[in-house]
């Protein structure tokens, strides 16, 4: 007890407990015996509910910092995707503008049309590769289920 203010606070807390709380504790033992089974059942139900929540939403077991970062990443994903898409479109337009040669409205128009065709071809190629992968996955699942 090197700090006199801390020692005084502890002494005051102990005196208050001894004077007010300790004499009333025996009166609570009787009613608590009636309530104890309900309290334990409520605790069991709460534990089961939390276990199910942790099973279905595993991120709740993570640290707060990780949860915040994940939420931030999910919220800002559309902006990041939009930025990368914008860069892709502008670089494609720039490449096509260089290929068309010259300056002016005609070259810009030709570059815009060819850029849209190139981008459409790239998107269709991506969709095709995605569908091919899913088709192969479906074939593998069918073979696994039917054994053929």
C-alpha cells in the first residue's frame, strides 16, 4: 500500500462490502436455489446460440482489427474494381488511338469503336473461360455421382 489514495479506496470498498453487502448475502441463497436451474438453462441456450453463430459466421471469432479491415475491404471493393476497370478501358483506348494514327475526330472515333470491340472480345473470352471451368466442374460432379 504505497499509494495512500489507493489504500484509502480499498479500505473504503472493504468497509462498504462488510457493512452493506455481507449481511444481505444469506437472504439471497434461498431465492437463488429456485432460480439456479433456469439460470443454467439460459446459460446453456446462450452458449449453443453463440456456437451456432460462430459456426455460420466464422469472422466473429476474429480480432476486431481483422473484422474492421475485412469490412473496409468489402465496402471498398467496388471502388477498387471500378478503378482497375477504368484503367483497363483507358489503356485499351490509348493503344487503339496510337494504332489509328493521326489526331482528330476521325482517329478518336475509330479508336473508340475498335476499343469497344477489343473490350467486348476480352469480356466474352473471360465469360467463355468461366463457363468452360464450370462445365468441366459439372462433368466431374456428374461422373462422381454416377460413377461413369
